[in-house]
C-alpha cells in the first residue's frame, strides 16, 4: 500500500517509511496517518 505524498515533507516521509520497513516493521497504519499529516 503505497500512498502518494506531495507536501513539502514528502521526501522525508518516504525515506522514514522506507527506513522503518527496512527494519522489519509493516508500517501501514502509520503510513495512512502520515498521509493525513502531509495534506
């Protein structure tokens, strides 16, 4: 489930999600929350 981030923090959010998933976390609910923050 890959949300589209368009705000000024989009690159940072994408990197953060990739980092967390790289550590083994699913990070799906958090991705939704961050997409709301990104609006």
